[in-house]
């Protein structure tokens, strides 16, 4: 056996493995450094948005600043009486002076009597007209008081013992109290 190399075979194998590992690591480092994703992230460019803005030329769109208008005197001393730490209600302004001529009393010439209050009629009828049921020439109005079952009535009949159905229209009915007072139009509202 002719020894060409003085190192044992196991040491040569280890050296080769070490060189291969170092080569792979170096190659990986080189690829990582050159890879585009390895570059640091930068803010996105606003070139598309900036391209939409018209470019202003000198003098166009520039602001004119008038510093002399900013030099105004401070507000008057009217606000000096205000104290934000105390509750204060400003007094009401004095009433306007009375006219020199007194108003005439009842029975005197020139007296104008106040208008009488409008007559108070009966309160509104508190039921809903929810529809019409037609069977040939026979028409029936359907009502609800919101408390129970719907109530059906023909023209001239009593509804809920308190109201009289005078006329059934296309989209409304005419009703009154039993004594004939308080005639009211009730529009169709549909639904209970």
C-alpha cells in the first residue's frame, strides 16, 4: 500500500462534509441576499393618486395670505363679565312700555270682544278601518279597536255599541256617534 496522503480516511470524510456544509450555507446566504423578497419593505407609492392631481403652475392655485387682516383687536370687554365658574342667568329684558292710550273697557266705544273659543266637539273615534268585504252588491266594513277580534258592519249599523257607520267609501268610511254628532272620515289603514 502506497500512502499518498498522511491523514486517515475518516478525517478526510469529515473535511469533505464540512466543506459541503459551508458551501451550502454560503450559497444560501448569497441567494437570500439577492432574493427580491428579502429587501426591506417600503411604503407603497402614491404615483397613481398623484398622477390624477393636476399639476399647479406658479401662481395658479396658490394661496394669498394677508397678514394685515390677522392683526385685529381682541374682542370687546363685554365678555369680561362672564365667569365660567358661577351660575348666572341674564335678566330678561324689560317689557316694552305701555301705550299711552288705555284699552277701552267692555261697553265703551271701540271695545273689541275677544273671539269665543272654538266649540269643543266630541273626541275622535278611536277605531281603525282596516278593509271592505264585498259580496256582490253587499259591502261590509271591517274595523278594529286594537283590543279584540275585528268587527264587521253594514252601512247604518252600530259599531261597538257607540258609533254609527254612515257610509262605506273606497278608501274611507264616514262614521258618527250614536246621537249623530261628531261626523268623521276614517281612512283605511290596513293591518290590525
